[in-house]
C-alpha cells in the first residue's frame, strides 16, 4: 500500500482529501503544518507528498526546499496545493522542483489522477534502474580498459563552427549529438510562455552540453545559443551512450559532472526564489565574472550584454541597469567601454540579502 503524506493546516480540507485517498487504497499520514511535515517525512518516508503552500511558520516552498536538501528525501514526488490562483506561485513551485500543482478546491478525480501519474512515473524510473543494474551484474566482469574524456573527444569527431547568436538547438527539437566546446562560449536558456528568457548556464571551452536530454531519452528541454563565435565537436549520441553503459572510468567523470550540474541548478533556483534583486544582480555579476575569467586570477573585468545579465538574474533589463548604477556609485564595480570591472569582489560575493 502506497503511503501519502498530506501537509495541510485546514483540518476540514485534510479530512476530505484523506477520505478520497483512502477510498482509492492509499495509506494517508497527516501533518498540520510545515515543520511537522518535515518531521513526518523523515519518520514515515512517504511515497508521495501533498503540501499546501500557505501555512504559518514554514510555508510549502520552505518545506520543499528542506526536503530537496536531504539526499534521503529528495526523490519523493511532491505536489503543491494552493487556494491562490496565481501563475507566479505555480512558476515558483515548479522552479523549486515540485512535480505538480493543484488548485483548491481540488476535485477528487483530478487529485487521484495527479497522484497516480506521479507514482507511476517513479515506478517506471525504478524499473529502468533495476533493469540497468541487473544488466550490469550479468555483463562481463572483466575490467574495462580505461578511457579518458580527452581520448574520447580526440577520436575522429565532426567539428562545426557557429557564429555569435546562432541557435545550436531549440527546446522541443529531436535529440542530436553530444556537444563539446573547443573554443568560445555557449548560453543555455529557457523561454517562458510570455517569451521571457532565463539563462540556466553559460558554458566555455572544455564543457559538454546536450547530455541531459540524451540520458533521459527525451527531446531537448532547453535552448543553446552561441554567445560568441564557437567551435564544437559533435559526438554521436550512440557513441556517448555506449561509453556510459560500458563501465569505463569515464562514466564516473560524467556522473560527477551531472551531480555538479544538479547541485548548481538547485542553488540557482533557490536564490531566484528567495533573494532580493540587489543580491541576485550581485550574484549574477559574480557568476559571469567566474565564467569569463578563464582561470586568470587578475582579470577583474568582463563584457556581457545587459539583457543577458538580466536573463541570468531573472530580472528586467531596466532593473539590472539601475542596480549596476547603484553598485558603481558604491564603488563596488566600474563600467568602462561596456565592460564590468570588479573593484570589490569580496564585498560583492558576501553582499547581504
């Protein structure tokens, strides 16, 4: 019997939801607020969590943040409930990693469908993992020859050049190859329904991209564009997958890269959700400085369009320009010929929220 944790401060609503779920054959555990919900999650380890957003002391966003920081809990499907009919709440919840969002008052059929869909997805992922694990156990146990990423790239790979601002792939495109950056920089971004752009990452020489979609076996879920003239190596996805599942030491290297990506994206989303505009712009300046310095310690300046900086921070271009002006007045940065020059890097890095 699947166990569901319901975190809800409205007792009457909790009773109604519990009755619906129990009639469908689920075991339901209830927590009356966010703090209790976290304690119950750690104690019960539920198969799925349904959580209200508006709660005293610790709201639903805070609950999800704490759970996703715990490695033993982060894989539990999470569904938000809210009486507020605002897209900003939906976007914030999904950005934080929620799996679904239901508006109150929720209909029984809609609730059960959401629960069934999320549990089925977890079952499917577990089955795939078990199959891969079983295949690994029955495969040839003989040690594989080590192969480095450098050797993997240096094979006879197609090279392709993209001029500045050229799209490499778009969200929804069919899967292509694994990309390796020989020179130049690439921005990875998503676009909202209103056409607003949000930059997920800026990649440089030595970085790979496109592997998330290949490993998931889905279409691209983001966009890639040349931030400046770039040269790429194109590695067929079949070669990449064969290498990953062959047990070579390169598998560990890509897992480390993926783990770093996940941790970085989670921290980035939390900052967008909770940091002030001032803090977000400061973090954006530091993020881009670190990307553009190319390992040079004494290289405090870099050039980036104000629109791209806005897209990194999730703010409007006008707001970013105003905040840069404030930083300049405070002698934290200087602006010369369009370049942002860091004057007090340590202070920017530790700027209070």
